[in-house]
C-alpha cells in the first residue's frame, strides 16, 4: 500500500525549501522572471512501499512561479501546489485501497482497468495477463470493449501493438501512440481495426514485478488523438507498480488453487462406472483453499455396486492428501467386505485413529444390489441420504452416529431399504447444507423442497436431477462461489 504521508512530507519539504529560497523572493520583488530553483526541480522521492523513485514527478513540479503581474503571494502559490499534490496522492491512495481489497484475479484486473482509465483520462482499455514464465494463468480483459471488439484487436499483428511489444520484451514499448498519425509506420491492419472500433490513440504500460518479472501489459484507448499529460503519467506509473505487485500475489494464489484442484480431481474417480440397472451422476464444488469432501462409486463382485461419500476435517493440501488416503482405504475394505457396510466403516475408523489421530472424518457407505434395488448402508456422523421418486421424496432414517476418529471405538447399526423402479438416491456432504447459510433444519427443508420440485420430465436423468437440486438449494451462483465449504452430490437412479 502506498505510504501517502511520506510522499506528502517529501513534497512539503521541497515547498518549504523553495519558499525560503531568498533568490526566489528577490526575483519576485524585483519583477524579474523567476528561474527554477534547485529545490523545485523534480524532488528526489525516497522509495516508499516498493515505489521506484525513478518515476517522473507530476508536471506541476516543473512549472515556474507566476509573474508578479498576477499579484499572487508566493506562499499562496506554494500552498496551491501542495493542495494539488495532496489531492493527487489522496486519489491514488483511494484507488490502491480499492485494488488491495480485491481477492479474485478477475476482479483485480477489472479494477485495474477502471482505475487506470480514470488516471490517464481514457474511456476504454484492455489488460493482457501473460506471465513471462509461461505457467499461467493467461487472460485478456476489456473495459468498454465487447468480446467481438477484443477479437478484432487480437487480429492485429502482435508486434504492431503497444501491449504486444511490451509482452515481447521489445525496448521502448510502453507509452503513448497516436494511431491516426500519417507517418507511414502504422500497420495497415492496426489502422483498420482502430478505425472500426473508433479509437485514435493509445497509452500502454507494462505490468512487472521484481520477483515475478513480466506479468502482462495494460493499454487504454482514446477516442481522439491524445496523450496523458505528465501529471497523469506520473500517477498512473505509481498506481501500476502497486497493481503489478498485487496481481503478482493473486497470480501465485491462483496457481496454487489450480494445482490443488488438479490434485484433488486426480484423487477422485476419473469417470463413474457403468453398472447394469443403475445410472450414476456426481457433482463436486471445491472451496478456494481445497477441502476434503469426496465421493466414490465402484463395481463389486456379483454385480453389486458400492457408493460412498465423505468429508475430512480441515482444508488445504493436508486435507486433500488425507481425503485421498481415506478413499483408497475404503475402496480396499469395500472389495473385501462391502456387503457389510458397518465392517467397512469400522475398519476405516481404526485405520484413521491409528494413522491420523488428530483428524476426524464423516463417511457414508452403501452396498447396492441393482438387480433387487436393495441397498444396505451405514453412516458415521454423515447426513442421511435422500430418496427422490414420483411417489415419495424422503430422507432415509439412519441412526445417530459419531464421526470417524471421535470415539475410542466406533459402531453403528446399518440400515436396509428397497427402492422403487425409477427412484433416485442422493448422497451428499454437509457442505451443501452449510453453503445455504441457514440453520440446519431450514437447510434440510430447502434440500427436501428442491428434490421434490424436480420436474417429472427429467427425473429419469440423474444428471438433470443433480443439477436441479444443486441450483435450487444454492441459487444465484452460490454453487460456484468461493466458499470454505466443499459440496459433493452423488446420485444413483435404479431402473
């Protein structure tokens, strides 16, 4: 964040030095032109909060003092300049504060474009995120430009655009460019696109950090031949340096999230198995830090099917790793003794208690015989399944049990049920309920209502059933919003 008081103090010192300079006062009294005193030449700003002092100061630091004809006391002139500096730095502080509050990369890019447009006096612009190390993420975001406009701009040869030269590391790539100047040096395609989109000049700046190097470039477009004055260039330069550091942190965070999500996906089933007389569908939504919610579906001997969902406490890489170990262990126990879900969860609880005593988990395992539409299930601190059909929508009554790892010896009875032809059984994690933000009783009621409202026309499709329940329980994008709660839904429709 910019240290505004320090910057203001530097300018105040320069003003005081100028006001106390007897040569300036004598020149005013003798009605002589005032030369620029040494104290008023571009002040040597200290490096504050990562701001490079080499950035040129505002244009008004070079302006000569007014002539005596204006009858303006020199102190008033200096106070006006100080007021201008304070106003500029206050604006800069507000813009950097707004940028710092963004936690999502796309939001930060949009805020950068809006703030930059205000600072350089433009109406439209775009920012290209293209880290030099090639590890991504890469994107193009526009301000006041439709997707078609961005497509037209991308047809211009990269070397013919200011931001393209920045991304290619060419010297003197940043700065203003009058696209309508008839100097013969502008690429014909660039001139054609500029005419079509109605811009006549541009101003580009690189997005670079000391640690990550080049992250991308930003360019703003003017409707007429124009270029930001030195004061605007100075403020934009300060802002863009701060913005690059913030974007660098968000890029690293986005990379970590992507890597964690990739690992989590690799630890879950790559595809659901095909088993006679049953159709499966699954959905999973992961929070930004990565969580330990999981699901599984595996064919078992004699045409049986094992279904499981679970949740490991914690978040981040350790929870993802624990989730992978727990799921792999449950698969092994299910193959050996899947017809007894209580035995499967008992073995899983013993393993968890011996290998990870500081961690707990909830789990539900169901042993299914599709030919008979028979299900035997047991749960450990997990939410009850939900049956969805034409004649009923109801939760399966299961006994209350503790999560795995919470007691010295876990045990709970199993439950047996038979589904009707065409009914769907929904297994889910409690993240689906927690994301609603409501008390658990209301969250369960919302889930029941969502399942009961599945249109009859799509009840034969488990994918459609899952999507309807997910978007109804979590409307307005809550199913895709960043949340500390993971969501897993596994649906099995029995024919």
